[in-house]
C-alpha cells in the first residue's frame, strides 16, 4: 500500500522554523588540522566561518537541531557539503545513497539513517521521486533521519510528484555559501595536500589574495597545478591562475 502524504504541513513548517532559530544561535569557530597526502577532505579540514556556520551547526546539532527527521545541505561544488555529510554518516551509521541506488532499490527493507547525495546532478531524477517519497515517510515512521545533499535547496527541485514536493518544502535546508578568505586559504592547503603538492608559502599567499572566492575555482586551480609540478612556486601559481581565469572568460 502506498504511503499517504502527511496532513500536518503547517506543523512541519513551525518545527522547521524553530530548528532554523536554534541553528542561528550556534557560534562560529575555526579548526585547522593538517591533511595527509592522498587523504579525503574531512570535517577538521574545513575552516569554520560565517559562510558555513549554520551547516556545521546542523550536522553537529543532530538530532536536537533537526525539527523533522530530514534536513538538507546545499551549495556550490566543492563547498564542503559532502564532507559534512560523510562526517554525519559516520557518526550515526547512516548509509550514503545516490539517486541511482535509490531507484534500484538498494536501500532494501533494512532501514537506517541515510544520506542522499545528488552529486553533480542539478535535479532529482524523476524516476527517484516516488522512491524518495516513500523513503522519507518510512524513515520518519521508524525513527530514522535523512540528510539530503545537493547544489540546490530541495524546495527548488522541479519535482512532478505533488506529495514529494510538499515534503521537500518542509525540509530544513541549510546553504553553504561562497567561502571567505580564511576558508579559501585552508581549502587551498588541504587540496594541495590531497594532490600531493608542496606549495611554497609565498605562492600560497599570492593565490589567496587573487583566487576567486569559489570552492570550485580552488579545486580547478589545484588540478591545473597538479599537471605542472609537485612543488608550487609563485611563477607556477601565477601561470595556473592565468590559465584558470582564461578558461572562464
């Protein structure tokens, strides 16, 4: 039998608003721990600042900060949302699903906390709409939580299933915006370590002052540098930055 949509949408909205106020109250901090070569970015590698303060609060405040059993992190590529989602998943034993896995029924009948990460997709595939609607209802009924990760807030997803659209509008969605200088510097260092690059301090200072405040731009720059040398100097940093800016013209 198909799940029926909840009729308490106004109560969901009130709970969502209370959760938003709770997240607003969490103070910002900043952590700076080194990343080992070849290691994935982890929570400790992200600088806490104004642009991601609410995202940290959402993840670290679970379950108290979640007014409903589902929430979302959304923002641009390489902004740290998947890093935060992995941290949450490890902490609560959540399964990480893709839309394809959801469509194929990979979740099965064994429910648990879940992350649904849309990755590079700009929208939820239509074939995943009904499975997601049923998953949200079943998780709620069983006391589990769901974290959605995407480039757009779930309320903006162009879904055809009206019941799912109603559910998504009730999701507490926290945006991770473009990074400030502190975040960009730490991300630059962390990505350089991930690509096993040794970046000279003067080269790092040169890039931090000139690099666009977008995490995706930082990632693209590091990928350009990785093709040039393993030790990054100012001339190489200047050349890579020019190549990056030229490719975006």
